[in-house]
């Protein structure tokens, strides 16, 4: 936080372009600084007014009694650029540039203006947030340097949630949802175009605030992942959950993000893999960003997914079970002694099995709810509880039911959620610390997010404990050269992968010797570092039955390759490998996120069917197996209709080996193994074809 302290906890603030109108961009921050109790000096700068909002106004930066820690630049366009340069010359530590009309509207001239500001700032050791930013708000220190309209709607804010966004509107819209749920906010920051300080870097500083218990992010682009990695490391140390909403999932969304921020969109599936790898939950929309927020603030440490549901409605019981099944939260099987105790308490027409339907018996017995909850609390198989009471009213001991629910949460220390459509009823539960949702489906959805996110965080922490370091990145513009297939297979074999038995042959006599050594039938393939896809050119012949046919294939393939103007490196004579199914393993070096490994269904339709999963190294076999079971073809791995299981353990080891290769050998830019043949359990996998690209500079050096 120390490097960005001037943004979050400055001793003095100058407002350049200050306005006496508290509803103008240059007036709102001055109003908010007073309203939210900023303790430092505030210097409005406006040469046409001696006083602004009851504070002395100054004609220029030079007239101030000191160089302020932080300056707000609330003047327009080109004037903002020269003003930033003035701030750098004056010794200002940090600047928030609210002006727009930069890279978000003109990727050439607008970006050039941003670069001019950044260059002046860096030379002076000054930092910039913006331009095109709505501003920053740290309610802990009263540093509200923002023109957001939302902050006019409440007198004070206090809480444990931090919201950071590249968008102004998307920094405050989630806060509005949170405030409506009664959840306080400590930080609300919008970084705009990120010309200097990125949203990730600012988030790192905010994450070090010990009062922050949940951090929310809205991202439109990720031009550099380093600060997000650093943020994830800080969060792991603090056990701080991070939820991110990253827009641009669709092609249309990616284009909109480009026009809005002037930044290139990231491949969306890589973003998914990156966030999961670092224990960051990716929300699908604004609702998913905030809906489970209060669960994170309860201090719960969930130990499993098994759910117990209780309701006075049979329909709600069924809907709760359906929702739980949909998200992969099994209904807990109650222990036999718990079942017996429940049956002794409940009337015969009620349902003692989970989900537990109390029916209308609660009207006849005010204490029925309070009698069964302590019994359920003692069940060792219960990891969380959802109480669904769609309609309550006169005749029900609502206060008693709410207190019994709160006692269940205190007794177990486990998640207890309540669903109610009635605001007045929900309020009584919320006042006793129970997380309340309008419907049982929303409650289960939020609970699943919370539990699954905690599992994701635990995996990320375990991975960092056991890993040997992060994988290196390569510059995006790195020139590459393709290795021929023989060299590609040799590289893979060096890194422990099982490759098909083969020989590279540069003459008919070598072909004959290879056929004799390998045994018929064989595969003959043309080999050239200039040709990646061989089948289309007739450079692959299967089931070649004798030496003469193999030598004939050699001559034909040499002619084809030379006719293409490509290098002729010989032909590969390989064994006819067998397997249960064709799979693929690939890897490439993303310029933002580093190495990315992909595994999935293979063969010639791989680009059409796209049944693959992504992983970011380093990872282990357990993570690969989890990825394999996310594929559409996953049911085939266990064997169907009497077939034996496939060797997914060997496949997982091969994928781990590719991940290690990408870490160990930074000059390898991409790997494409297709097909990889998988056999019965215990019989392994074999790489049949491979294309590897390496950095051109390293290949020349070799």
C-alpha cells in the first residue's frame, strides 16, 4: 500500500478545476471530503473564485502552501495533460485524472496524450489514476475523490467490502446492491483507462487494508496479469476472497470492451483458467458479483457441500433439492439416530427425511421448529442448512423461529441461510444475523458460490505451497519457427512423454531398415519444418505393408514436399499405434497470462467440436483429472457397455509433463499433440503426431 498511499490516505488534496456547485464534477469531491470526514487539508484551485464551498480557493498549484499528496484534475481534454505536467513539476505524489477524451475514444491520438502524461509522471516519480475515471473513495480515511452520484444517497459508509473497477458505473452499481442488502462498503474505486496505475495494482494496495474482508473486481481488459497475480498472493496470505466480473465473454462483448477502454480483449477461456488457477471466483454478471457477499462476511469456513433443508412447504422442499442437485450440492443423508429423534418429535404426516417438510404442524406446535433444529445441528453429515419459509403470519411464533435459526448458526458455526418472500419476516431473521434470500433457489445458488469458491481458494493455496514457481512469460511479438515432426517428437521424449516408435529416414535404404526394425504394417509420413498439416497434401500413408511400398511412399512424398517449395527433411516411418480414442494435448504461451495447456477430445474434428479444458501451469494430476471430468466425453473414460476404463492416469501424467515442459523451456512457444492415443487402464497413452514451435532466436543459437 505504501507506494499508492497518497491515493488512499493522503495528508492533503488539491482539486484543480474546483467548482462551488457540489453537483459538478469539480465540486462533488470537495463536498464529499467534508461530508465523509476527511481530516487532511483540502485546496480548491480556481483562479476566478476566492472561496469555494466555504474553503479558501487558490489561483494555481504554485500558490499552494505545500505540494499536495494528491491532486484531482477536473479540467477538460488537452488542459488536463498540461495540468498533469504541472503537478509533476510541483512535486505532487499522486493525480486522479477525471477528464475523458483519451484512449477510450481515439486509440492513436488519445493514447498519445496518455503516454505524454505518463512520461511526465514517471520522470517525477508521480503516479496517475485515470484518465476517464469517476474517481476513488476510501470511506475508512474519508478520502472521497470521486464525482459519483451514488454517494449523495447516504451519509456515511462503513463496512468490510472493497469494490474496484475499470468502469465508473460498474464501480458504484454493485455498491448500490450491497447497500440495499445492508452491507457496508469500505472502498469504491474506478481506475478508468489505467494509463499508469492499473485496477490490479490499486487492488493490491486495497487488499493490504486489514479491514477489507471481501474484494470485488470489475474488469474490461487485462493487459498485464502481473498485478492480478500479486493480488492473488496477498489474498492467499490474508485468506481474502476475491470475486471478479470480467466482461467480454462474447465476440460482441469483446468488441464493445475494445471501444470502451481502448484495450485488446483477452481470450475468454484463458481468463477463466487464470482466475480459477489463482483462487479468484469469476461472476457471470453483476448479481453474481454481489449476491453471496454477506456469506463471505460471516467468518464461516465450510467443510463440505452436504445440505440440509427445512421448510413448512413440500413444494419448497422439492425446489430446494432440485436447486441443490443442479449446482452439485448433495442433500445430506441423515444419520440413523438423527432420523429416529426427528421421527419422535414430528407428527406422522410430516417428513423426517431430508429435505424436512414440517407442513402446517408449526401452527399446532410453536416449539416444533426449536425442537428439531438442535437435533439437526448434531448430525455430522450436515455441512450447511437452508430454511425455507415462504409464507408466515399470525399464528406463527416468528420471533421464536428466527431466534432458533440464529441459535443453530451459533451452535454449529456452519452456514445457515433463510428464504422468505416476505420483507417483514425476512427482516426479523436478518436482524439476528441470518443471511436471507427471496427464494430457496437464490439461497442455494449463493451458498454454492460461497462453498465452491472456498474450495477454489484452498486448491490455489495448496498449489502455491507445493509448486516450484510460476511459469515464465514471453513477449507477444516473439518470432517463432516450427520444428519438424521428428524434432518435435524428440523434444517430447526428452521431457518424459511416450511417443510412437519411429525413425526419421533420409534415403530409401534407411526406410527399408526402419521397416525391418519396426515391423509391418507401418505409417509413413513426410517430414518438413515448413509443413504443419500433412494429410491435406497426401503426406500420410497408413497400413503400409512392406519395404517396397514404404520406399515408394518415400519417393512420392519427397516429390510433393519439394513441389511445395518446402524443405525436405525426410520421411518418418512409425509403428501403427493403437488406442481406444484420439485425444489432444496442446500448449501455447499467452502474452498476458503465460503458458496455457489444453487437453480434450482430439482427431480431425477437434477445432469444430471444441471439447477441451484449459489449465495454467504449474498443476498436478489431480487438477488434470478434474479437468478431464469436465469434458463432454468424460463418461467414456470409465468405460461403457462392458468396456474397460481408459488410462486417464497416464493421460494426466502426460498433461502434467507438458505443463512442466512449458515452465522448464521458455523458448517453447506452442505445442500441438494430436492425436494422443489413450488405451485401457494401465496400458498408457502414446503421442502419434506433434508440432512444436520454438523461439526463432533460440533455434538459431542452437
